[in-house]
C-alpha cells in the first residue's frame, strides 16, 4: 500500500538516513497522499486501531517551513454525488 511506503520513507528522513530538504525537493507524492487522507486521519486511526497511523509522514510534512502552502496545492478528499467528502469505508 502506498501509505506504508511513504511512512517508511518518512521514518528514514526522521532518522537522518535521507536529508529532509533533499527529500522535500525531489518529490511531492507523499504530500498529496497526506493531503487526501488528512481529513480522515482520526477516523482511520480509530478504525485501524493504530493511533500512530501516518504519524511519521505527518511529522515530516508538518516540519517543512512551507507545509501549509504545499498542502494547499493538492485537492482534498474525493466527493460523493452530493458533494460531501468521501470518507473511509469498511470493505468486507
């Protein structure tokens, strides 16, 4: 799953294996993934029974000086037919 990849990459940044500015300069997919899931993180963390879900990714992004500007570049969550944000759903 793409979220576990970006969580692992964020851990590498936080532990100094990858310099944080270099990581921020060469990609932005991790920011898009976080931006799309951000409105649902509390719910996802509860559903997954994992209070630390995407915590490392969140730390890496939020410590960037221009974090809010970068997050604003990406659309929020997908919308349903009524225009409401689609949230997490259980799949059997």
